[in-house]
């Protein structure tokens, strides 16, 4: 084992989870500027990691070259050639990373794995005798993995916007009128039980439009983009950006917003990477599970006070009540009030 080797970081999952690694990695490299990292993740992560010159990025192809056990062995051999490593930081803790960890342990490299707190989360979301209390944030869980390897990371505020080269001279920024308030709205999420119903989104857009704010809609390609395009056509001040932007342009656009309205989704975490305030809407899930945005004030989370919440850690379980009350009880007025808190503050 090489004490002065690189750190190998594994995190293969969804965009929001990967985005949450960025503040932790940035603070690690601030404290250890000479440390070199090898990060393995899905291809979309390349743009998020681009600001860090100390990082070698390796994209994982789970449907091609790295599919199955043979593919993971192939990936292991590639990664081994990029060493030596002081340790492996498994920030994912799933079957694929466990297999890679096993192979590295056989090679004499220590492997430290994230504690996802599954037992505490199960108590948080169960129907009966629910234990509703804040759990460790995912940022904290990530940092604890590095601490096992002797790398101490203080999760403190820093100028996170400075990570990305935000060009305000043209490009996507030409669409933004800086004389007006600029509001982003991202109404979709990976699971329907984390998404605010579109009829309620429409009521919010009516209020925002009537105040003369510039509104920009964010979402994915395909069906999401089509639905948002239909919404945008109804209002003079609403512009649909869904499915039209690269990762770089999306970060640029979010950096120009006064506030983003998002679900418990990747858009919340992307907006926080450029230090944009986020009013987040929570239904089946809850900030207590640890997926709240980086350095985001707790009062900007909009939630219904229901004894059944949260019923899911990830929002992937159908509403057992059948009425989706957690989202139906959240009104456009409630969200508008939080938006105005941000707009009236002395911040951005």
C-alpha cells in the first residue's frame, strides 16, 4: 500500500447523488491541494468534475464495456493501472462497488464504504411508530468515508460558484433580462411521488407571470420537455429550457436565477452548485432523510405537516393513502411565500 497514493472514488448513481459529491470533493482538495483523485462515475459527471485539475475521471459503461462481472473485472484492471492508491472510497455501497472493493482488497488496498444509515431511514419512513428526526446528511456520510482513510473534511461554506467558469458575456445568458427578477421552476423528479402536480405548477406560473417576473422552466428531454413547452405557451414571461441545454449551459442558466423552485431532485443540487437559492417542494420524501441541498436554509423547504410523511426515502413507493395529500395540500400561495422570502432577503 502506498501512503502517498491517489484516492479512488466510486459513485455510479443518479445525477443528484453525484452532484452532492462535488462540495465534499471541493473541500477535500482545498485542504489537500496536492492530493490526486481518480473518480469513477457515469459519463454525465465529467462536466461536474471538470473544474478539478487533480482529478482523473473514468466513465463507467454498465451497458457495454463494464457490463456484468467480466466488465467489472475489466474496469478493475483499468483502475489498477491508474494507481497506486492510498485507499478506495466507496460512496455508493451497491453490488458493483462491493465487487470492485473486494478486488482492491485482494490487491492490498484499503476500501472504506459509506454507511447509508438504512436502519435509521427505515424507522423514518415506516407507517407506525415513525421516528421523525433529522438524520445525517449525505454530505456528512460522504465525508465520513474519507475520514476512515485519514482525510478530514470540514463541511463549511465556501465560494462554490467559483468552481465553475460562469461566462456572463453571451450564450445562454443572452436570454436573461437582468432588469427583471428571474425565477427557475423545475416541477419534475425521478419518481412521480416527488413531483408537484402540474395543475398546481400552473397556478404558481400564473402568480409569477402576473408579477412580471421572468420564469424559466427546467426539465428533461422528451415527455417532460413537451409538457413544459405547452405550459410556457400560455404565458408571456415563461420560457421553456427543458431538454435544450447542455450540462454547462444548464449550470450557466441556473447561476443567473434569483431563485429556483425545485422538487427533491437533481435540479435542487445543480442549482446549489452555483449558489442559487432553492425553494424545494417535498411530498413523499423528507429533508430529514439527508438529501437536502448544500448549505440550504431549512425554512426554504415547503412541506405538508402529515403524520404519514415521509413514506419513502427515494419517493419510489405509491401513496398508501391513495390521495397524494402530501403534494395536494401544498398550494401555489405557500410556494410563492417562500419565493418572496428569498427575493426580499439581502442575499442573491
